[in-house]
C-alpha cells in the first residue's frame, strides 16, 4: 500500500483511521486487532497534532507507511513536532492509584500502546518515528 502524508491537523485523523483500517484488512487482521491498532495510531497522532504541533505553535505533516510480512503488520508514523517520548509517559501511568492521586496525562497513550504487540519510538534526523507492530493471524 502507498505511503500516506497528511497535514498535522485534527481534520486528518479520519483519513489516518481509514488508512489503518485498509492496511488491517489487507494484512488479514481480525476486527479486534484492527480496532486496537487504529486506536493506538489515532491516540499517538492526536497527541502529535495537539502537543507536537498546535501547543508548540508549529505546523507539519504526519507521514505514514506500512510493512506487511508473513507474521506482522508494522505501521510507521513520523512527524517533525516537538520531541515526545510516549514510552516515558506510559511508564508513569499507575493504574493502582486512585484517580485523584494519579498524575494528569498519559493514560490514553498508555492504554493505546498496550493494545499493540510492540511499540517503538525513536528520534531520527530531526523526526519523531513511532512504530506500531501487530501480529497477523495464522491462516
């Protein structure tokens, strides 16, 4: 499937969601895995737009591409927004504390990342790269 480049705006999220669902169908993911993948990509993309671009008074694109092999579907989401490390936020989410004692922020990212088989973040040549990996069903 062709790569996708969209403006880093909230209006682009529906296009990204369709792209992820089309890739999921092409890879043969079941509905539950496809939904979890879409949720994870949507949550990270939303954070990029809101925190990496809007709050930082920046503009930029979201660039997506995918790799499908015999066992996995991998989606790569790249941006030029403020450097943001979702893995650090997700480690802080303490689900055992009462709501009033939890630190604000990060729970959505934490829950989204838990829905994929692997998640990686890297900062490379001035770009943030988020990699989502989901195992394909055995056929």
